[in-house]
C-alpha cells in the first residue's frame, strides 16, 4: 500500500467507535445534496449501470437505489469492510481509478465525489473513467478546489482548479450541469465550506 492510500485509510479507521460513526454520519448526510448539485436527479437511472469511483467505506450509491446496477470501486474496500457494514445490493470492487479499465467493467453513469484530488494521477484517473463509459454515458464530478492548499492533509496531494478540470473534459463532453459550490464543515474566509465545483457531462465522442 502506498503512502497516499495509508493516509486515506487513517482518516477512516478511527479507533474510538463513537468518533468513527460520527465521521461516517457526517460524510453520509452530504451525499443527497452533492448528488443534487451534480444534477444526478435529472437522469433516468433504472436503465443505467452506475459506478462510484473511489467510493470510500460508504457510497452515494446508497441514495440511488433505482439504478439498474450499482458498482462501488475503491482500492481500500477490503480494509473498510473490516469495520464498516456494506450494502449487499451494491457490487463492491477493489480497484484504483488509475487502473479502472483493468476491471473490465463499463457504466452508463460514473460518479466521483470528493476524490479526484486524492488520486496519484487525477488526469490518468479521468482518462480511465472516460474509457469505462458506455457511448453517450454521463460523468459526474464533485471536487474541492485547490484542496492541497486550502485544506492541507497528507492525502490531499494535488491542487485542482475548476479551469484545469474543464481543460481535461471539454473536448469530449457536453456540459450538462456546472456549478461552483461549497463543501464540508471547515471554514474558508469566514464561511463554512471549502470552495468546490460540481459538474455533469455527457460523453459525445461516439455520437
């Protein structure tokens, strides 16, 4: 396990049970708002395979029960399963975003929430997500801006600005939803929540 994954694991494997479940609850209650900000509620899901990349010990897939199939991918799934219960209706897979195509799975909708800037190579991870999308599929991203600077942490290695992100996706996707938002409970310039962006795009490379 590389250093980045070790630091990510530490944020979740909290010895004090009450504090561990407090963190779980704090993360979980954000998901409905984040999904709505990305515009996932605009999509028909009963005909879609939905994949959550870097889903963590819990997943926003919990709030998308109508999806045709739900797949949670994370390189720490096995470790998380030791202390966090997993929804048996979700297909949990141990895997990294940078090697997503090795799993041999395609999806009609891929979401990545509060994780893009945690990857060793966000650009490669995005390229892999693109490859795993079915023709005309959707990609939803929720990401803090410049997180390595605004919220220093060993697991936050990469600063991603909204303009940088758009330079990675604008040649291949029709932008459906694009919003600047705030994320989390930490204060930034006197207000609660770090600067973040959410985006939903439709793959037009094969249309």
